[in-house]
């Protein structure tokens, strides 16, 4: 059995050792963070950079990806409304996240989410009609063709 004096001595050694270890490990880290202006807090966050408006090439890529997803999903048995909803939501998220909701062709103004959804859905469906017409329901194809015909007038 340890005497009180021996117990106190052991505790002091453990305490001294942990304090020394703490100083040895933390001092270099603390110096690094204070001397060099390269801390986590000062690092540039990429999301805060100025966002670049989506170009025609960007939109072409996004609608192609959306249409590809729509074609694959419907052929895999996913219902058309769900597939087009996911493809459209993904398209909109990319436009908002990467481009701040701005489309170069339409100016510097951020588009409202509803307009982004409507435009994205229309672009995805029209592209899917070209590449996999059997994946788009007949009534949707008729509506889209009517809209395209009315816009030509």
C-alpha cells in the first residue's frame, strides 16, 4: 500500500508529465497559428468568391445531364414526374450554387427560383424528347410541342 507521501509524489509526476507534454505539443502549433497568417479562419472560402453567370455552354451541359438522368430513370422504372423533379431540382441547385442563380444571356440579375425551375424543367424535357422520346409521356410531349409552336408565332 502506498503512503500518502508516495501517492502525492506519483500524482505530481503524472501532472508534471502531462503539463510538459501539453507544452511540447501545443507550443509549436500555437506559434504556427500566430506567426503565420495561414490559419483556418483566414483561408479564403471558395463559396465567397464572385460567382460567374452561367454561359450557354454551362446550360447545355446541365440540361444534357438532366435529360440523361430523366431518360435513365424512366427506363429504370421511376415515374416520370419524380424523375423530372429530381433532374430539375439538381439543375436549379447547380445554377444557384455555382452561378448564384445568374444566367449570362439574361443579364446580371439573379433569377427567382420559380423561374429557374420552370426554365430548367422545360429545357430538360425538350432535350429528353430529342434523345429518348419514349421516356416522355405523350401528353407532356403534346404540351411542349404546343408551347414551342406558340413561341414560333
